[in-house]
C-alpha cells in the first residue's frame, strides 16, 4: 500500500482524553481532565475544571450546543452555564434534516419538532449510526444493530437498503460523496447505491472516520492508520503520543482528523483545505462582519480568493468584511472561498442570510442611504427636497410608495428589499435620530 504524507498540527498540549468537533471549526476537548472549548482560531476557554467524559458534541442553533457525556446530556444555552437534560445512555449525536438523532446502548432515538421517538429495526438499533448518506439522491441515515445495517429514509423512516451481518459493525461513516464505509468483521465495506464492495486491509480496522462535507475517509487500526479516497487506499504515519485506534477521534468539516493522546489534541490533514471562521452556515447577518479564512499550509498558499453570490470580494490578510447592505433579506447568499497551492486547490461554500436590525436611525442608516441614492437629485435640484430628517418625516409615505414601486431612484437601480425594509423599520420606530 502506498504511503501518503499528511500535515500534522498540535491544537492543545496536555493529556487529551476526548475531542469532538462542533459545526464550523470549533471543538470540545477534555485535556488534563478539564473540559475546554477551542475556537476555530485556536483560542482555548476552560468550560469546566473537571470535565465529564465526553462522547459527542453537536451545535443545535446559533447559541446552543448539546454534549453527550457520562453524566447525561448537557445543553449549553450559553456555553458556560450547563443544564442537564437527563437523557441517559446517549453516546452519539447526529443532525439530519429537521431531526436530532441520539444513539447508544439505549437504542436509537429521534427528536423532531419537540417529540422524542424510538427507532427500531427487527433488533434494537444500539450500534453506531451515520448521518449524511444518500441513496438515489435522497438523504438516508445509516443505523446498525446486532445483526443488521439499515439505510433509513423518508417517508416515515422506510428501510431503503439493508445488509444482514453476523456481527455488529464496529464503526461506520459517510464520506463526501454520500457513500457509507463500514468496519465489519475485519473487513472494510463501502456501499454506493445499494452495491457493496469489501476489502481486507493489512491491519484490522476498528474505527471509520469521515465528514459528509469533506473528501476521504480515515480508517484506524491498533497499529496503523489508512486513508481511503473512493476505492484507493494509502497508509498514513500515526503521530507520536496518540493511542490507536481510539485516539483517532473525529473528522472536522474541513476534512481534518482530530486525534488525542499524551501529545494533546492533534489535527491531521491529507488534502489541502480552506475554512471560514466567524460566521456559520444559516446564520443571519445584521451588520458588517469580519470573517477569518483558514487555509492549510499558509506558507505554501499561492492565492486565496472569495465571492459573494458570484461577485468577487476583497480578501485582505486572510480576512473578509461581509456587508449585508445591498443583499436581499429572505433569501440565502453564497460565500465561496477558494485557495490554491499551485497544483492543489480547495474551496468551501457557506450560505448565510441577512437580518434586519431591530431599530434603524437617521444617522446610521437613512442619511447614508439618502447620500448614496437620492442626494444628487433631492439635495436641491428637484422640487421635492429630502435633505433633512424632517423632510423625510414629512414625505415618508410618498417615499415608501416611490421606492417600493421602483419609480425612485429615478433612472434606477431600485433599492434592495433590505434598504426599503430599513426605511420602514425607521418609520415604525418613530424616526430615531
Ligand atoms: C436621478 C435623479 C433622482 C434620484 C437619484 C432620485 N429621485 Fe426622487 N425624484 C426625481 C424627480 C425628477 C422627481 C419629480 C420632481 C419632484 O417631485 O421633485 C422625483 C420625485 C420624488 C418624490 C416625490 C414623488 C411624488 O409624486 O410625490 C419622492 C418621494 C422621491 N422622488 C423620493 C426619492 C428617493 C427616496 C430617492 C432615493 C432613494 C430618490 N427619489 C432618488 C429625481 C430623482
């Protein structure tokens, strides 16, 4: 088997006993017995001096996180104030569509629209599961139990594919193409559209690690680490101070393998990647936001460029200033970033929304809008004068009518829905200065 080089980076030093990535580039880890939060830029915050044993972590919304621990499920509505939800026996968390999946010795449960239900095959589904799979283009959840491996999908968690097994699978994960990779009885299986292929590797694989947003799969054995890209295998060198196979803990959204051991928290990356820190998918921007771009091997990076909805934006010192002004409210916007290292390229796409501020003021919102779009005519040369705040108050209804009908600004381009909504918010708030 060919060897492959990987880049290795130490994210925290100490004795790391658990590590789990949360959406984006942040992660939780237990280092020297305390639970720490490491943000995408490497800043560490201690969450608890004596951590619980961490099994899994998941971001639920902008503000809230869920942790599966040996003390039960913990929710961090604010990261530093835990409250126990008291669902015992949960070791694995996964998010797919509108549902939160909770797996472990207690069976597979689904939390959807405020209701908790148990999912059962012929045998209880107490084994590992993986979200992010697809079959015929439709999303499926791969779940396992004593003697079966099931692809569950809509409608109503119908069984779309099924594999009877003699032993329960040890581990499974979905790769970036939607295929499932399973460690089962000393073999590695890959399932694509109901067709299975099996391989026997030099060492018995016990952990399968991948992220549905990233390319490739890491396969961990007691004394070896493999990289699987489609149907190609290569061998990677295990960094010193990592106990295998449990030390290979999880794969983050950029496709990096997070590892733990005496050497601390280690991130290993086979292919180049770029990432976005400071905004996460689905977030709504209410004002300008400085976003940091991460790129692997910065010394070798040839270029880093970005677009919003296809239009180039400027990247200065690995940062981008996102400005929601001029972007429509109520539809998703694409932030795309590309990195190039000469031969290799990587890109990442993130969708965000635009939120209206709760209040708008004359000085911060309306006057600048007037200066940019109305002043050249309404500053004195037309019959209607709109120079002062009081002029706007007097004319507010005609103004809203004109801009909504796109008759103003005369000769176009029309104001965006966000700009029009801002004028309305200013009016509704009593025209604050
Ligand atoms: C290219 C020149 C131009 C620009 C730019 C422009 N306007 Fe006008 N606008 C006019 C002209 C010309 C009229 C008709 C004469 C008048 O009422 O002053 C007019 C009329 C109006 C009227 C009165 C309509 C009525 O019948 O009561 C309003 C209100 C108005 N504009 C608002 C705006 C606002 C708000 C902007 C900026 C978002 C804007 N205009 C930008 C040229 C312009």
